[in-house]
C-alpha cells in the first residue's frame, strides 16, 4: 500500500496538467496534439512520471487481485482484475515511447482504445467489488 501511495504522489508531482493517463477517453488526434504541445522539460518530467506509473499500476493491480480473491465467490474470475493493469501497461508504454523517441508509430492508434478499456474495466471491477463487499456483510 505504501508503494501505491508513493508512486501516486510522485506521478502527481511530475506529471503535466491533464496528462493522458487520467482521461477516460481521448482521440488519437488529441493525444498527438497534447504530447507534441508539451515543452521539452514537461516531456522529460512526464516520462519520469510514467516510470512511476508502472509501479503504480502493478500496485493497484495487486490490490484489486487480492481484494477479489478475498470477496469474489468464483475464484476463477479473479484474473480479470489484471485486465485494467494490462491496458495501462500498453497505454503507459506507448506514451513513454513517444516521450523518449519523439515520434509516433502505427501502434499508437490503439492508445485511445487502451485508455477507454482501462477506465471502463476499472469502473466495472470496482462496482462489482463494492457490491460483493456489501452483499457479504449483509449476509453474515
């Protein structure tokens, strides 16, 4: 949990305002203009923030996994909690690639899809987790 908090704080301190990772939806055109519009200093800081984002995503994926393992009746489905983290890895890798190479590749076309799927799956997973926690407490 401490790693989760520390990584989150470092990301907040280093990230430019409106960083792509925090948007539930954006277009490729928006991502391109946003990233190209950053100053060199902002790009460098954003890159360092993305390195902390890898730590952050592994932390939140672990927390979701353990919470589902505890509260989910069907243990086979617990692996679905890793899906947002996988989408986040793709998104963070693609953003980091641009920030280091200063070029877009054809794979960047999936950037908006990764972000949207990440946020949608997080909302679904958290909603179901909250439902299961309340259901278990009500049925004690």
